[in-house]
């Protein structure tokens, strides 16, 4: 841990305990869209879930636990990659994670108009199709999230905990729907763990890519807030161990419930759970809107959690003088990076606006998801490469079996990265869809390199000894 990180991190409030971290892990990992995406695989979804968990989910949990135990630092993966690969690699890893978080925050908020449309039924069908209504709703939610972020985690953690309870309650309802339908006689059969061997295809591989880096990712993200957690070296790892099996069951059983009611009908990949609840509970006027409201609660809270984490990355990069110190300035009362928060809030709204230009609603959502997952996969390639290719001192501190786990995660991440250009829904132009995702990845990384080099030049002008120190650090990391 550098002296600068130690000094700056000490000024942050330690707001998060083990219970808050467990809730945050569930909130960060579990989403409402992934069970619909997995349901497109039919009865083979269990085989794909188990494969993704074996090759990616378990390795992720293991690597995060060990790296966080070694380096419980604010900034999480940024600090780990910087220590293992050097400053530039650390910055670009954090940059991909940051751009991902900006995109996925917009994608999560983008779900809210769809959920509201399902709550209102036929009277609200126009809402998700209206760009003006979508911008108004997402803008209002973004303003609220921004105010909570400025107040800090002493306020934000309660929103996050409520959202986590909301998504778990929604899944309890979802998992209970087949049993309720069996008792009423509206369905005659329910198989919670269906089994069908997976068929090898580009479509199946594309779904697998989204199930790994998309659905099952997030354990490392909560570690960004290590400097604001109590006894982070212990509690963040414990939160992973406690939440991992709960999350796995929610995904597998939730996909089976969606499949039970949707059958061969087209699945709305933005809101598969609201769609399922509307079909299953259509005769019970209040039940479906109530259940769907829980998903909206989760969407707001999840966006708030991810937004909180992504505003900390510019702050920690500011500590290292790689971005202007303006991003690292803290609110005098709440001790939060207020400038970074306001900057990112504006950026998210711009992204939502431009993503809707010239495409349909579901295609806009998938474009956001695909681009964000591709960037996230790059960050995960760096994460899983640390135990295998990082500096020798780091590699020597890890058991051999952890490195085997890391290799499995690395391969899964690389597959997800390559396959992300393949659309899993009907799009207006598949070639243009792929080109947009590739353009986001290439342009964003070129921009990241430019920002890093500019930051180094600025830092060198302010401290001429920085170059010599950086060379010394690079040599020690070799």
C-alpha cells in the first residue's frame, strides 16, 4: 500500500459492515434481465449456468477473496492491477471498469420505463416506447441517485439494503409462482432443475458470454469500497462466501420459473421477470404491479451502488495524479468526491440519450449491455491474469490451486470478450451492431491511453522526480 493511498484512504468514513456488504454483493450481482437471457437456452439453461459457475463464478470468488485479503484498498481492482502490472496497466484496467460502470448504470436505469409500463398494464404500454418519457423518468432517477451519492454511504447503504431486500423478495415471488400455479391448476408440470445437454452454437456461446461476465460478475466491484468498509480484509471476503450460493440458486431457479410460463413465447430481455409475473398473475390485479415494483426498487438501488463505485475510481486515480486533482476533492461535510459524482451523473444521462438514437428499445438496451460487458471482460482478463502473470511477489503469495482457478476464469473472460459482438436478439443490422460495440471498446481504450499519458506529463511537470520513481517502481515489480 502506497503512502499516498494510506493517507487519503484514512480520511474516508468506514460506513459498511458485513451485513451491508452481503446485501451489496446480492444487489450488485443479481439482476432481473439475466434469467430471461438464460431462458432463451430452453431446458439447457441449467447446464450453461453450471458451466459458467464452474469456469467463471467460483474462480472469481476465489481470486477476489485472496487479492482483497492481500490488498484491502479503496479502488479495488485498480489498486490490485497497479500493484501487479504497473501504473499504466492499472490505470487502463480501472478505465475499462469505469467505462463499463458508466454504461451499465445507464442500462439499469433504462429498465425503469419498461417496468413501469408493466405495472400500469395496457395503459402504460406507451411509456417504454416514448423517448421523451424515458428521458424524463431516467433523468429524475439519476438526479435522486446523485443526491444520495453526495450524502455518502451513511445514507446510500440504506437505499442499497432496501434494494437488495426488494430483489430477493421479487425472486421469492418468482420462484413461488410455479407452485402457486400448480395448486390453482393453471399449469400441470414444473421442473425446477431441468436438464438437457447444451448444443454447441454461436448463439449458445453468445448467451454463455453474457451469463459469465454479465450475470455472474460483480464480486470484485464491491471491493472498490474497501476504504469505506470496516475490517475490509476480512468482511469483503466473508460477504462473497455468504452471498455466492444464494445468488446461484436465485439465477438457476429463477430461469426455470421464467421458462415455465413463457414457453416458446418471445422473451423481453429488458424485463423478463415483469413479463413472467404479468402472465402468471394477470388475474390478480394487485399482485403483479406489487412484485414488479420490487424490481424497480432494485434497479434504482443497484444503479446507486454501481454509481457510487464508479465515482471512487476517478478519486483514487486523482490520488496518483493520473487525472486532475479536481476529481479527488471531497465534500467538506460528507467526505464524498462531489466533483466526480456530478461529472459522472452528466455522462450517464448523455449516454442514455445517444444510445436511443436510431434503434429500437430492446436493441438500445442490448447495445448498452454488450458494450459494457466487453469492457468488463477486459477488466476481468486483467483480474484473472494477476495470479498468473503479475509481479513475482504477488504470484508467490498465492497457492497453486488459486492460479488454476484464475486460468479457468481467464479463459472464460476471453471467450466472453470475443463473443460479445454476436447479438442475441433481432437487430436492424447485425454488422452495424457489432461495429458499434467494437468502436466503443477501441475508442474508449485509445481515450484511456491518451488520458493516462496526459496525466503522466502533468504529474512530471508538477514533480520532476516522478519519472525516476516510476522507473524504480517498474523495476521492483519485474
